[in-house]
């Protein structure tokens, strides 16, 4: 299961958001810095109305949604890359996640202390960016030194390539850009992967606003500053939410939640939008299997072919793959079942080279 980590300065609402996302109270949320020391970990279901509809069509006994693992990482401060505020320990936790959810405080109010003494989301983002970049620069310098001192038996060509890629990464960081904002070949990514570079991880920016300002969305003046900072960057996403509101919603009945959100002028929970955005950010896609026993959402990476998708269910499915009987969710919704799709000539039979599309409903043929 892929992991996303919530990062940001202390007291921006990370633990409150974590509790809302995981529907738990695992993370202590308090009005002082570093109330989180050891990272909290929880599993978050990916909301998908297609799963609900397919389960209805199949009269399934249970529904199993896709999920990602979420990590609540303690607040970073200026100087974290030099060990300030237990920074080295917290940066190590970030190295273990696949994507970063950068929570930014976009609400005012003196009742919640800000470690910098004032609310300035752009400044706060730049503090985190700087600390992650400095940590990456230090990592690259250590690796370059190891590369220079490596055994003489090391292939000179490979060593030269690695040195060039590390130099490329250093130049990008010195320009103030995160590493994930630049195109890397598969070979380069694989070579740099063991270094666990922090800014190589894709990032989502979640603007935490006051409940009464949620309806403003991106028009909120503080949120606008963040949007302008990220303008033109296809490597990041922006979500607006209120972590305090999200913490309160689970206490309401489903119909009460929707009614309350409507009074605030928003269509859905910010948590739902955040989870889906994180799923997209990780380059993930969903396909479904459905039947009377269960309807299930399976997670694959964009570009995965049918045998790889089958292997997510069981490695035997991938080894013995013969074919995949497929229909889009829209076709399944229209015809209602595989037999009806087959009768209408709408059921596709795909082979080993088929790239599974998001929303495909599949039955695999295999032989083991």
C-alpha cells in the first residue's frame, strides 16, 4: 500500500486533519508545537461513488474500497535540516512516504499559536521547501563523496552517469525548484531512488481555512497567495479545506453532514477531495471486480497492463494470465451485468498488451 505523509509547520492542523481523514483520534491535537513526536499511521479509504453503484447492480454482500496509508509527521521548523526541533528525525519520516500532503495554515485567530508569530502561508511554504531542499543537497553531497571514493572496480561509465545525474539534481535544487518538478527518465529515477530525496516526492498543498470561510474556496486572499506561488506548476495540486470542520463531520449522520455542508456553501467534504487528489498525485488508477460476494476497487499505477492488474489480485493471476473481459464503468452502469454486456456485444476481450483504464470493470481468465 502506498503512503502519503502530512507535513507542515507546527500548529497548522495536521493532527486534526489526520484524525478526520482516518476517522480516528490516534493523533493528539494540541495548541503547542511538537505535540506529535512519533508519526501516527492510519489507512484511508478512497471515496468512489462508482464502487457503490456497482455493488448495487451486483447486489454484493460487501464493498471493499481502494485505500492509501496516511502518516501524520511532526511539524517542521526553520533549521530542521540542521536538526532544529528534532528536524533530522522528522525528515527521516518524510523519506519513508511516497507523496507529501503539505498542510498550510490559511486561517487567522490568535487563539491558535503560530510558531512564526504571524499567519503568512507563502512564507510558511517557502520555509518547508527550503528545509527539504537543504536536506536533499546534503544527501547529494554525501553520495557524491561516496561515489568519488567508491571501489576502483566500479564501472567508470556508470559512475560517470550517476555523477552527472546528481549534478543535475543539485543544479535544480540550487534554482529553488523541487526535484519532482523536472522530467526524469526511468533510468535516472531508478538510480536516484536509493537516496530517498525528499523533493523528488510529488506534493499536494492543502490550504486549511476557517470553517466560515470555506465557501470562498480559492478566492480566499490567503489561499490566493498559495495559488499564485504554484501557478504554472503541473507537478502539484491545491485543495481548500477546514480541518476543524472535517473533525466535526463524523459526529453527524450522513444526511445531516450533507445538509450542513450545503449551509456552508460547499458541495462535498474537503477530506473526500483531498483523498482523491492524493490518489491522482501518486499516479494511481482504479479498476473494479464485482459479483454477489463482493464488489472491490483495486489500485494500479497509470500505464499498468492487464497482467500487472491481475497480479494485484494474486500473483497466480499474472503468471497464468490468458485474457481480461472488460467493460467501462459507464457501460456496466448502462447494461447492469456481464451477461447483458455480452449479449449486447459490448464486452471487450483484451490481451496482455491492454493498458487498463481507470474505471474498468474486469473479469480475468487465467490458467495456473
